[in-house]
C-alpha cells in the first residue's frame, strides 16, 4: 500500500503542477510558484499540495489566497484526468522548507563562529603538567 500511495503522490504532483499552469489568475505569477510535494490521505479523499512561492511574504499570502480560490477548478480538472472512484479534495499549503533550511544554516554558521572564537576547551586527553621542581 505504501508504494501505491507513493506512486499516486508522484502522479498527483505531476498532474496538479500541469493544472496550475492552466489557472488564469494574475495573482499566481508564472514561474514563481512551484509545487514541491503532494501527500494524499490513506482514504484517498484529501490531497495536500505544498507550494513554494519565490516572492516576498505579503505576495506569498496573496498567491496562497488565489490558489485556495482555485481549488475547485483544480479538483475539477484533476477529476477529468484521474481514474479514481472519487476525486480528492485539494488543499494548498505554503512550503516553508527553504526558509527553515536557511535558518538552520544561519544557526550552524553562528555556532561555528563561536567555536572558532572561543578558547580551546580543556582536553581530557592532554597530558597533565608535571610538578617536578
């Protein structure tokens, strides 16, 4: 079943990406919106589409509102192209993976900088100083 779900999700990713190119809404800029992944519920009733929008935060909100208004259109087109008993409900979510990855990189960079600037830590492997006098 897991392989079947994975295959369905790959197919949905391709098909929803194609359908999004057909949406005629000026708030959805061509070339700046990419579907990063899709997941489908176990009962095959709900598709979650994760979208990356290469725009500023206010523009991202506008694009997400436009995508959510186009959900019925996307579902209708998907129903025409799928050989499934029920056409799943489509939900769009903003994929913030790139922003989270950038934040993790910034944290790691700051930790590296702190480690380079800090004095060397006492090493348990270092030989003790001899007290011979």
